[in-house]
C-alpha cells in the first residue's frame, strides 16, 4: 500500500488568547517548521444575538458599536502588539508574543500569513477562515470539559472537528 504524501502549506491556529493556549500554539509552530507552512491565527469574539440586542437596547446602538470595536482592537493587540495592519512587522510582533507565552523556551521561527480577529459564533468563524484562507490543517486547543457541562454547552473543538473539511488537530490543554 502506498500512502499519499501529506502536504501542509497553510495552518490555521485558533486561539482564545488564554495562557493555556500556548500548548496548542507550540504544536502549530512545530508543524509549521516541519512542513514549511505558514500560520494564520484566528481569535473570535463570541456574541449571542439575545445578549447583543439587550446590550444595544440599554447602552444604545452607537455606544455598543464603539464597545465592540474596542474589544476587537484589544484582541488584535493581544496577538500582534500595537500593529493595526498586516505587514512584515507583524511577524516580529507575533514571534515576541510566542516567546512571551512559551516562557523563553527554544526560539522557533515561523511564517505568519495573517491574523484574523472575527466576531460571532467561534465554530462558524474558524470554519469560514480555514476555507477562505485555503488552510490544510486547523490546530486548536480543548479544555476537555466533559460531563454535563460538555453535553449542555458542547465543545467548540468538537464542533469544528465535525464540520471542517480539512484535518483538525485538537491539543488537550492543561486545566
């Protein structure tokens, strides 16, 4: 039996920007180095329609739009520093982010394709970004919450795995 050659050129790394996400980032960077693949980082600001409507009603649509923009800017800055546009300097800012998160472990270089900060349902945004960027692999963490909480809320990682048309690497994150 001849196995097909695996080609990974683009990796989508989905992050919630938590301290524990460094574990899954390490896998994304390692695979990027192994395959010479670029990384697209995706962070999603989750929102629910009921909550959106209630907040907009109480603070006004214009104020709510400003709050949402500020959240997006904060998330983007957490990933790439003060950079606001996609340019070569972002690669250096993200390397610095990686070094800080990884606790000064062995420096690993990687190619940053893009940083995406989306708003909405995390599963939908991750799947759409992977398709739009023509990624070959999704890497993301999972806290592994089981039991009743896992049944009632579901798992973003599980839903991405079920809906993605490409392989998904789920990294079990420390509690």
